[in-house]
C-alpha cells in the first residue's frame, strides 16, 4: 500500500493529477501528496487511495458508501474539502484539500499544552465545522486529534468521514465507531446513542488534550477507561492546576457521563470561556504565533 502503481499514476494524470510522496497510510487506504493542474498553474493537494480489494464487503457497502456520498457535498472553511471522487475497478481515488501543517496531535506533541487563547481559536474552528455538518443532519463519530488537520494559516479543519452517517431528529446510532479514548461512555457501553452528543464528548476530549497535552482518562483497557469516565472530571489528577476556572467548567460540562446533562454543541459554543480566552484579541494571530514557535 505504501507504493502506488503505474496504473495509479496513469489514470490520475489523465485527470490532471500527479502523485507525490506518501503522507500516511492505514489498513486499506494511503494518502499521498499530489499536484493538480488548475488553469495555467499547479495546486498542491492530497489524494486518498482506497484499495477496494482490502476492504471488507460490509464496510464497503455501509461505511465507504456513506463516506463518499457525505464528503462530496460538504463545503465549509473548517472541513477538509473533497475535490472529487474517482472510482476505478479496484480502487477509489479521492483528491482532497491539503492541510500543510499536519494534524493537531503532532501540533500538541511538538508544543506541549497550548495557551488557552490558542486552544480557544482552534476549538472555535472545530465547533463551527461540526455545527455545519450537524445542521446538515450528519454526525462525524470519529473525532480525534489525528482527524483535525491544520492549514497553512493554522485553521483547524475536520477530516476523515469514514464513520459519518446521517442522523435525523431522534435517530439513534448503534454501531461502535472511532477510537475508544475519544468515545462517549454510552457508545462504549454498547447502548444506542445520539451521534451529536457523542461528537460533543469527543470535542471535549480534544479540548482537554490541547490544554493539558495528555488524555483526560486512562485508556490502557476499556474497564479502566469507563471507570475514569464515570467519575467527575474535577477529581482527575490530569487537570492542569493553571487552567482557568471557566475552561475547567466548559470541559466538565462537555465530559459529563450523563448524556442527558451533557452540553449540546450550541451550549459549548456559547460558553463564556470562548470569548474570555481570546480576550478580544485576534484568533488567527494567537494561533499563528504558537504555530511558528
């Protein structure tokens, strides 16, 4: 999977794409850097190549079909843009917007805990992207730091809609999706769950990770993870003492074990910490300064 074939290159060149180095790969897909001819210039993009012969039939019919149909219609500054979907006999090629600064996990690993104004800027980007898809009755169900990418201007963009699905009013999901460390308690418990509230939980985990440069819960095994999730967050030794009271309040309400008491996305976006952390300053400037440090 790490190497693309001559047939890959030939088919894509006919569509104006030239494949470059591998950016990342999983069990059935590879993401390559690429260029795209656009008028008289070249645009740097990425191309996700999915090997259909390595995808289980159920996954192909259910999740892949959803991913392709959903990602094609999304268009928002905080969502990685899908340019088109090219289907061949044994592969699917998905040219997408290139996030030149990598993913949020790498950003945190390089810089450690992020200042609250920087975290607020990135958190706002993520919330706006998720608000957009929720308004389109789509839930992501796999939000994690690795699926938040950063543009050249350090704008956060949501990526990877492999577990996304349509969710209409009062719809419940039953499929276990995503990474356990970011998954809501009700999802881990195997009970039907609301995808939008599960997305809020995952955003809360991401916010905590940005602020503390560590995960909020021990995730060595599911039993320990679920035990930690059931305890009020304020008793966690992983909370950084230097965090503002307002930020802690937001995280505690997003990471509430009781899904009926958990903040909605609009609650999180309207919480006072967002404005307080930015302090009336320039969100882009605050993120850019850390990005260049």
